[in-house]
C-alpha cells in the first residue's frame, strides 16, 4: 500500500493540472470570470484557482476535488460527470490541510455582520448604563430617607375645646337713633388686627380674624350686633353716622345697632 501511494499521488497531481488547464481555457474562451463560476457553484475562488493551477496540496481530499471539478465543468457548459471521471479518487493519501480560520465561511465577516455586531454592542452598553444609573438613583434616595429623622406623631387624645374670648357685660350704649322706614346699616374699618363677630337679626353673618385695613359693611332689618376682641382697633359707623372706635384698645367689647334701651336700675334708696 505504501508503494502505491506515491505514484497515485503524482498521477492525481498530473491529472489535476491537465484538467485545470482545460477548465481555465474553456472558461476564458467563454469570457466567464472565476468569481462568476464561484457564485454559480458556491465554491471559494481560491479553491477554483488551485484546481486551474494544479495545486493539489491546497485542496482537500480527492473525493472533494472530484466534486469541485464536476461542478466547475458543469458551470461552464461541459458534462460535469464525464469530465470529472477522468480524475482518479482512489489510493491517494494526503496530509490534512491546515486552513486558517480567516478562510472559513463562517469567519468571513461582511459589512452587514459588522453592523449587527456594532448595534448589539451599543444596545448592550446603553442598557448597562441605564441599569447602573437607576441603581445609583435608588441607592441615593434610600440613603436620604435613612438620614431623615422620623416624623413626630402627636399622641392620641381628646381635642381640647376651643377657647373663646371672654367678654365684659357692661356694654356702652348710645341714645336710640331713628331708623324708621330704612334698614340697619353698620360699617366696620380696622385700624388694628382684631377678632370680630357680627350678628344680623340674631343670625351670625361673620366670625373670624380681620386684618388691619379691612373694611366691611353689614345690613339688617332690625339689629346688627358687633363684638370685637380688640375694640380700640375696630372703627364702626351706624347708618352713615360719625365713625368711632368700638371700645378701648385690647379690650373685648360688644355693641348693638341700634342700641338697646338701657333699663333703669332702681336702688333701695330710690324706692324709699
């Protein structure tokens, strides 16, 4: 077997060189490029070129060479089966061809492949950066919340009653003023801030804190009662009469408009 290997190898190389020359001449005579044959047969141009040049050491095993010759011949108009039968495929032993990874079909990157890889890298980088920023923001918020003191909670219990200002009962009254055939009209102007309550015909029309400079007017069919916590800062007018303070500064006063008639107080001495 070893004596038969070398002659058969030489014979295959010679037959390959002869068949390659014939294929190249036929291809060039028809004006067909080697790249066109490669596109038709899906065989790499470097392998087709090795067949034309008879470089058997650059080709795979003889059974593959036989298939390449058949497809090459058929691509340029020859009878591929008959033409390839002239190449012997038995009794040939060759060393495995060391092929660079760059020559493999999977390693031949095209521009579209590079573009897809580039886009995948960009998407991965953006997702990674977004995840890192979100984690950083969450960590910062958690740290701020941990640094804030706990909110003070008021103890549960009954709400203390609202304290109303105490009022004196010795109100000042004026002589009655004729209000026949016209409603009661009371104007209030504040020279100082004061709590004020106004009742018109026994109905509360206003109760609250009035600021300095506030001006209000209330009318009624029968009577308007004004009560103030800072009587000296509340200036009142009754039916367009002369304005005057409701009382002394800082004192709580109440006045009715028109004023109620003062009841005479009889003492024991007066009855005697």
